[in-house]
C-alpha cells in the first residue's frame, strides 16, 4: 500500500465563511487540495430564487470572486487542486464564471462540472410517484410551491473528473464530505468495495466540512482556544488506508485536540452506526482519536457497509409566511413585563383578524432571552431585570404577519415600563421555506461530467438496500455506585456539540476520560434527556429521544425528533438549528464516586 500522505485543507463550512481561509491554507506547505463546502438546504432555496430571476445566478458567487479570483495564480503555481460544491443549483454558470476569470488571468486550469443532482426537470414524475416525507410522512407539496429538488450525489464522479485532468471540480448538491472523499478516491485508487477506506475518507471530509469548527470553533472549553481572530482552518493528512491526522496551518490561532475533533465528529451524524452517504454507510462507533502532539490528532477505526441503492433527495418549498421582532426591557420584573407585552401583541393582532374575517396564526412564539427560557423547567433563575423579547409568528397570509408587526409597534406606548429598544425599523414578512426529504432510485438521477464542453457519463447505479436490523449495538457501560457519591455538572466530565438535521437535533457528548462514560450514560438516560428538552418537543413521547453509544471515542449521541419547530428557516424559534442544545445538557448533574469528584476539584 502506498505510503503517500494526501494533504487536504478545508476552506469553507458554509456560504459566507471567512475569505481568509484560502490564502491561509495556500501558505501551508505541501498542500495537495483545498475543498469548499457551501451548501445547506436553505442555501439551495435561496440560490433557486436567484436563478429564477437571472439564469446566470444560483451559485456561491463568493467562491469565484473571493476564494478563487485573488488566489488562482498561486493555486496554479503550486499545483493545488480545488474541489467545491459552490455550484449550488447552477453549477454550469459557476463553471463558466470560473473559466472566464481563468482566461482573464491567462492561466491554464481545467474546470470540470458535475451535473445530475438537479431534479426539477422531472418534478412532474416525482409528484406522480407521490413520495412521502421520510420523517413526517407528509405528502409531496404542490409543484407551484416547489423551489428546488436536489439529490445528494457522491464522490466517485469527482474522482472521475480528477482522473480526466480537472484542476478545479465544481458540483451542485453533493454530500458535504464528498469533496474530500473524491480527492482520496483519486489519489489512492479506492474502489467501491474498499468500504473501510471510504468510511475513513468520508470521516475526514466530515471533519473538514465545517471549517474552523474542527479547530476550536464552538468548542466546549472555548477559553483554551487562542487567537480566535486568527483561527486556523483544518487540514487532513490522509494515508492510503484512510487513517488521517487532523491539524491546521502553523502560526494560526485555534486548537486541534481530541476534544475539538471529537465534537466535530459527532456533529449532526444521527445514528453513528448508520451514517448514510451515497458511496458508503459509515459506522463511526469504533473510531479512535489520539493526540500525537500540539495541534495534531490521529483519527482511525471507521468502518463501512455497501452504499445504499437510493439517493436522499431534498426539496424546498414555500409554505406560509413568517415574521418577528426583538424588543428589549429592563427594570424590575422585566421578564414578566416582556411576556405580558408579547401576549398583548398577539391578542391585538387576533382581534384584527377576527374583525377582518382572516384566519388566526398557525404558530406563535414568545421567548424571553435573559430569563433562561431555553432551559424550560430547569431554568436556574427567578426573575430577570434585563431581557430581550423575541416575538414571532407564522400565518397563511403575509398580511397577517404585517398586522402582527404593526401591532408590536403600535402598542409600544401602551407597554409596561422598561421597553427600551427595537430591532431597527419595522421588520417585514418573509416566506417560510420548508424542507421535504425523500429517497429515489439512483437511476432517476443520471450523473454527468462537463469538461471543456464535452460530456462524460458516470455510472452511479450501484448500491444495495440497507438493513438496519443487522447493526450490532455495544452494551451500555454500567456505573459503579457503591460508597460515597457526589454530584458534578456534566461539563466537568464531558465535551458537547449539537446541531440540526431538518427538524431533528443531535446532541453529542464525549467523555473527557474513558472512566467517566459509565456515569454519563447512567445520568443521561433517554428519559432524562426527554425531560430536559420537553419544552421544545412537538411530540412528547419516549420515542422522541434516541441514544447511541460510540465506545471507540467514549461518546454518546442523542437524536431528538421533532424538536426544532420545523428546523432551519421554517422555524420561528431563537435556536432553530439546535446549536446551543449541548450547552443546555452540559449543565445536567451527574452522580459520580466521591474520588472522581475530588479529582475534578
């Protein structure tokens, strides 16, 4: 097996990430690839609206103007290849814009474009097939409301483009990790049966795909992270067997540790033994992480199962309207005053609806930020003298939202004392964009490459049905509770990271030491986590929370169903993506032997 080390830098975690990442990584020696991830479900709908008004738009223009244009000369000089899903819903336009910039700079760089993810051309066939939403069971939306339909493509077409001589590969909707895995497949010649290598390469992509989240961003022990303003972006040094070292450029801020990398590994993975991607079904439960030195963490042990025989597809569609505002209150009983005022606004708007023969709100939200409203029954304070009222609602008609926002302003002079600030001018209603996820047979999304005007077919009709029942689960470790015990906060024993998947939230908890895991599992039963998040859950039942063990990394992942109020831009909650949910759980008390508690103090 080759002893080559493939060095891949992750320069973007979302559309709008820092432009400094590209030149920072270019200054790192011996880099082979830079990869960029720009896409989320809401990003696709934004790009779809842009393309509807201008056929030259619909892609991440920042990729061309900020990441590539100023750096193409150095990229060409150093022979670094670039892979990005910046194509969004219009990868052809993105590729054309890149080629124009390359020509302006008199460079010889070949651009490849991966096509096939956009399923809008067959939307009538999809509607006729009547797919149901994979999580909610809802029916497919009316075609007039649909804004985008995209299959999540894999990494092998990217590898084929590199084989055909591409220097820059642009895709539409691929899975986030595919930009990294494609480079690995090309470099090491992995085939579709090299399942463990594909799983490891996918994990490397998963670590890189959120940029600085792997190098100290959002880290539980944030005070240990130096130089946030100069945060280093992650680099994966991948071996032919798929094992890799996560690091970052020298002389940059941030931190690469077992904790930072573990947190990113658990980010948004759902069932860690069935992390389903187009090229492989990954099992991360046996992954081991080892600190090799300062800012160097070795990651090994992921295993893979054959690729699924279908693609996951995400459609976005317009559904109702939303709007909201922020108002500040301070003084005695500020939290009570803010809540009374919020209820008054909604009541006044409801009166107008009744007088006008309009339907009522479909959903409302009053959150008092500063009064620990996010903690529900586990709030630790009684009364607050300084708060922000977040008031939001959904309505079938944009006029209904306008009425609510007008009442919020109109009642300001009738408010209790302490109303002191508004969020700028009066906000406007905006359409609610919802996500509809389903699967299709891979044959319904034929994949092609476009290079210099020539088309190449990619055979992606592979895979087999996934049997979830074949998964073998590790037993939950038992906690020894004999003798004297004490309670400590979970954060003293663990790191945590959380995020969204549609209307689901993931909360990953990683034990700081292996011996802590049994006590964490004992304290964080599914019932306890259900109680901690009951005020967010739409369906308050035992099945709303699932717990998954990752014994290799001494971790546990919780999957919370129907907990984000629709998730993403469809939600009117303050934390619509569950980004702070781990922080809520890290305050949970854990009973441990007195000896462990004394060692922590």
